[in-house]
C-alpha cells in the first residue's frame, strides 16, 4: 500500500487502509520531522476522501443508469415535451 494505490483500494471496497513506513518514514522519526509526518498523513487522508467521493459518484451513476434502463425515469422525449410546453405557455 502506498500513495499511488490508496484511493484505488478504497474504490475497490476497502473500508480503511493500513499504512506503515509510507506514512511515517523511519528517517522522519529519526530526524524528528513532525511536519513531514503531518504532511503525509494529510495526503493519505485526502486519498481516502477522494476514493470515497469517487465511490459515491460511481454508485450514483449506477443508480441513474439502472433507473433509466428500467424505464422508471423520465425519457429525453418527455423532458423535451415539458420544455416545449413551458416555452409555449410563456410565449
């Protein structure tokens, strides 16, 4: 697990990710660099957030597509007709 795979793991279904030396490099501890550790932790948190947002967006797209395929949502023709009526009423 690293910065390149964190978001993809969340999108693939992971509820959480475990990070070790990618989050807290031994040299950052040895050289006492808390700012570096903080920066990396914020970066990983951002990847997790982005993965969860991507997952929600993909789930929404699946719901919309399924609704349209089942014929449960308005068709493009219905929307066009409604717009035409609206324009005609105002016109």
